[in-house]
C-alpha cells in the first residue's frame, strides 16, 4: 500500500472547478442545490469525486454513503486514483471541443465516471477484493453502458469520448494518453485463456465502433479508423482501417489521441 500524498499538481484543477461551480450556482438558481451539494460543500477534489461516483452507482442495497466511504478508504491506500482523475479531467478539456468546463467533466461525463470507477475497481481487484471489484464493474456497466474488467491495466490521461458501448477485456492494457470513442471493443478471439486481449500503447486514437481482438499490440501513436476490425498488431505511428484492418499510411499528428483527428490520410508507408 502507498500513503496518500496529494501534491499541488494533483489539486490544480480543483480551484477551477470551484470557480465554475460558483458561477453556475449564481447564474442558474435551479442548479444551485445540485452544485452546492455535489461540489461547493467540499474542500477537496477527492471528496467531490468520491461523492459523485457514489451517487452514480448507488442502489437500494448499497447506499451512496457506503460507497463514498469505500472510495475514501481506497484513496487512503493509494493516491494514484486521484492523480489519474486529475490527468483524465485535463485530457477531456484538452481533447473534447464540446466540453469547456471541468465542472461538466466531474458532474456529467459518463466516460470520465466509468474510468474513475474502474480505477477503484482495479485497486480492489489487485488487493484481493475481487467480489467487490466485480460488483463495481457490474453496476458501472448497467448504469453507464461501459464494461471494463477490473483487472485491466489503465494509464492516465485516458479519454472515453461519448463512451457508450465500450467493452474492454480482462488482460487488456491501455497506456497513458489514449483516446477511445464509443462502441469500441478490446476483446479476445474466442475461448482462449491467459493473456488474450489487446495492448494499446501511448498516444493511440481508436475510432468509433472499432473492434480490436486478441493479444496484439497497437503501437505508440498509432490510429485506428472508425468501424475497423483489427486482428493483427499495428506498428508505431501507423494508421489502419478496414475489415479486416490494413495499414493505409503513417500518422501526421505527433499524438493522435491528443489531436482527435479521425480523418485518415495516406501519408506514405
């Protein structure tokens, strides 16, 4: 276990969110109780985050209060969940032109919520609390329509755009600064056991409804076109598209995940 260490960097987005919440509360009186209860009554980002995720997952059987207490307990064991959330908020603000407010990310974006719930589920999974991890996965899948196995290794600065229908299998790996759009599957090819899911490296952009199957590697700063079916590993800085996917060129952008440019250019092999 690691001690909780909240650095100035990990808190940097919180003053912005507080300012945005105050402004919303003043100009939209109808939303004022929501903003006050969800944001302004808290002193720290981690408290607001735990509350918001608990509200998303709460049911008649496990209350928001119980889930919030669980999440706060886990944060005391490992502060990486908080630093991951910070990076993910900044990723959304950097990459999504429709989202201009950190407050909106924290309150409304289900892709962000699904990633943060997974971070807690993964922490439970790797510390032997697999039943509770599976419960969080199940609730998140039902409520948010995003299904990530708790064992999945997930980096920071990850962005799920729209997010509905994303499915990620048990032995998948997603490194830092990856962007994935709705309907993407990172799955196996059948009933194989062991290491059987894709490894998505730094800076990758995966277009909507793409399917990536098997223990294959999607190389650094590569790009997968929307609707593609990828069955073979992709080299670094390559663009693939089609069914089955084939290399159609290189990559113009330094990091496709940051540019979010889904136009596929043939820039030479």
